[in-house]
């Protein structure tokens, strides 16, 4: 599986990096969920100054979605694309 990374400056000018964002096709069943969760995550990081400057989207998803969906998204894709 491919991953992307996003870097931006938040409201107070702090540089923030979000890593481990899975890249899936637009027709993938997880496409909408990833887009919606990513938008919520980045929005919260943008509006609120944080202590850290680097975040893992994968770790965020681990806490926010059902474990079965997390396994399907990260484990099955890594097996089929190896």
C-alpha cells in the first residue's frame, strides 16, 4: 500500500505534519471514510495549537474506527500488494 504525507501550518503558524495516510482508489469502499476522517483530523489540528508537530493518521484511525475495518484497510492491503 502507498501512503502519503501532508504538511501545513496551523492557525498560529506552527508547522504540522500528518503521515501514514493510506492511498486508495476512488471506487474503494474505504475511500469516503478516509477522506471524511482525514478532513476532521486536519481541521482539528489546524484550529488548535498542539504540543507535537508530527502525527500519524494511521494511529488516529486505530482509535476512531472499528478494529475490523482497520485490519481490512491496513493488513489486507499490505498482503495483497506485497
